[in-house]
């Protein structure tokens, strides 16, 4: 890392450009080149190919071919709205059709994508966002700064997931400076805009966007789409990244049975399958396929509704956290791949607190807390769905472990679409899932009372909310990290999440598939959903 980019924590934040990134010893953010992907970093995942871009017959990308993706986690509620989606398959399709201004690099740090620079003023109350000239949408319309501002307005006016993450932006005072420049204004300092825009709910869309006729700037264009079944998108020959994409088209097929995914890869129906658990590793290793296992920040938390009994009592919440044998769960569900969790999200954030005591199973203490709360011999319903690898299996392991504490867990498994329609954000005890995001981005989505779009725990802690406001207004990164540590401690002590583990990113693909760069800390498979860089040898 260039020394002139280090130890700037006492200075106002520098402008984010493709040539210069805000970087401090506290954050450790990466420097990347114009329009390129982050260079591959050392991987801790095994087995699999080397950590450079993987390929088949040749290390040189080739044009042409149809990539067939067998993707899990979809539903009949699938959508092509990049600002208002719910399932993992939605996320993959949005990466094909749309661009975000910022994305997460393979190592989990934010890097510019469609934006060429994002620059704050001295106190982070104004941010200047620039995009390249001469970008066109799939329909051949110019994509300009007006469309960027429209995208923000659409998110906020519809109260979509990105609204809370965008912070208190003053969109009425914000303005288009010229065709490539937006000035985004805030009434108070907002220091985390770049990190916030890395969230996958900030897909840029043109004015007048209609998700039924999706027009974007991404590497592929809409051809056909049947929710819950499959989509076919074809190459965007006018993509703003010169020479990309390489593939002629991508066919994404919903497969919500992991054994069917494996059989489809083995039979040649698919070229790549996503979000696998340990059982698939054993089935595919030693064959003609690459089985790639990477550590990730993806997570499958258990959500306890802090506003409903019995979880309105913090003693019950802490008891449930103490019930989990995390190492056993990781071994049984993911064969030991992945990482043990500690009930705090965002492990790849440079400010992730490493000083919190690792929570271990303590059945005696769990029983004591439940007794003190008047909840001995408790029976609860746990609602789950097969939205991501291992999600249902994790609930089964938890139910078995809970018996030792005198807790009877009844598991109710729903179809993915039914869960999001009837149970999500409503039931006392359930599962959730998500890819890796930076801590304050996750906090804005998940833990800020009625503000957060995905607050499945209904956590609304005044001290936590106040600390969040302090953190987002702090441009001094070490000071901000200290505030994050205080927030994480509150969540650890009295929050509503059980985070037993961080899931491995397990994917398997034919030897023909190239362009999969590692690591995959986002947890989004295949290959961080970087479809513009995939090719078939």
C-alpha cells in the first residue's frame, strides 16, 4: 500500500477515486486500478484452484458461450427490481442487469464501480459523485447524473431498503451539476457514504424505470424471466467496461433442492451451482469439477423478536445464545468449513471487535437465566426456509441442542416465498440470511428501531441508536472504530441476534468456467456475482 495513503485518520476524508482510496491503518482499504477488479488475495479456503482468476483450458478469457447457473434461494416472488428485492437469486440477477456506484471487492472492502469518484467536502456534509460520460442503458438511452439522482429519489420515496442506509440525505437540496456529476447534500455530516453505497440495494436505474421491462447499464440485457423458474439475459455489447462481458448469455435457473443442484452439475445441466453445504463437497470432490470453498462474511442468524414474549426478556435472549454449541453446529452443517460466530455481524469490517469474549455453550447458565425469567421448560416455534445453504440444517441442530436446556423447539419450514410473505419480520423466532456487509451498513439495515428496513429482531435501543448517529458523523476513523466497538458490545449484551457461525462460500463448477476470482468474503456465489468477468473455455 502506498505510504501516502496511510495514517490519514486525523485529516478530513480524501476523495474516493479509482486512483486514490480513503485508506488508514484502521480501515486497511484497498487501492485498485481503473475499471478493474481487485487483485486476488490469499485464500484460506480449501480445496479449490489457486487464488488467481480460475479458468479451464486457457488462462485467457474467451468470448462466447452460455453460462447456466443452478441457483438456490429463489421463490415465485423473485423480482428484477435492483432496489427492492428479497432472495439470493434476485441478487444474482441484479448483478447481471445493473451496476452499483460502489461494490465490495473480493476481500470485503468497498471499491468504486460505476462511479469514477466520490468526494466529500471537509465535514462530509456534501458529496460529489462522478460517473463516466457516454454510458448508455440497454435500451440505448444515455445514462447521466440525472439518472443517479433519480435512483436515490426512487429509493427514498418508496422507502426501499437502501433508504435508511443512505442516511439523512437532503435530496431536495441535492442537485445535478452536469451530465456526469451529482452533488449529494446532508444537513449533518455523513461520513460513510462510500461504504453505504456498496450495499446491493443501490442498483442504478434510469428515469422512469419499470421492473417489468428492466432497463439498466449492467453487463447483460433482459431477454426472458419467469419468477421462481429461470431467466435468460444476453450480452450488452455496449457495456461501459471495454471488452466485457465475455459470455453471450447467462441462464439462471432456480433450484431449491441441493441434491438436484449437484445432480444437475453432474449431468451437464448446469455449469456452476451456488450456496452449497458440506454434503455436496463430499459428493463432488475427486470428480471433474472444481469444488471451491472460501471463508466469507455470509451469515445465517437466528432472530429473536425483542418486542414479543418470551424474547422481550433479555435473560431469555442470552439463554438462547448460550444454548448453541457453535463448533458442533459448524462441523455438522458445514463440515468444519466457515468460522464460529460470536453474535456480532460483519467479521470482515476492519473495526470488527475482536476483544469480545467468545461465547461458548453453557447449558447450566442458560437454565439459570430461563428460570430467573420464569421460562423453565419453554416451548417455542422456530420458522425457517431454504433460502441459503445450511439454513434449515442449522435449525435442526439448534433444536437438538436446546433439549439439554429444557427448551422444546418446534421447527416450521416454509417455502421461501411464503416465509417472506407471511412470517418475515412478524414471528417471534426465525432464521434470516445475508451476505457480508460493513458494520455500519448492516446496522442501518437491521438494528435501528423503526428506521431499519430489515429489523427482524425489532431491536430499538436508545443508546445504540445514539451511538450510530455519532458514528456516521465521525470522519476520524479510529474514533469511529471506537464507537462501533461500543455498538457491538450493546448488541452482544442485549441484542436479538444469535450468530452461531459465518458460512463458507461453497460453489462447484465445470472446468470450462473461468474468471472466478478469490477470495469470496461477500459470500455471494458464484464468484462474488462478478458476471462481467466470467468466461467459458
